[in-house]
C-alpha cells in the first residue's frame, strides 16, 4: 500500500507542475510510470520477470487517476491552464 501512496505523490507532483504547457496524456503517463519504476528499482522491489506486467498495471492505474483528476476539462493542458489562473488569484 505504501508504494501506491508513492505513485500518487509522484502523480500529483507531476500534474501540478504548472510550467509545463504542452504535454500529451501518453507523455504524462510515461513520465509518471518511468519515475515510479526507477524508484522501485532503486529500492529493489521489482522482480525483472514481472517488470513488463507491472508497467502495464501502473499505466492503467495512472490513466484512471488522470481521468478522475482532470474530469470536466478538455485535456491536461486545459487543466493546468485553469490551475495557473487560479494560482494567480490566490
């Protein structure tokens, strides 16, 4: 369960990097999954035999989180634009 918390923290931190203007959903997912996989490899939590299966599962998880987080926005760029505008007024 702790590792899923780390995945969500990586997801949130990358999502809220408001200086990124043009990033596709696939680029976002790839970056988050790659960072998480590197973190797991550094800790020695990945069995090489199951690395591809784990990557597939993580991609599905990140897709689900992204859909829920940016629901109601046209895309990731629109979400970040709205967040930048809100940040100006706070």
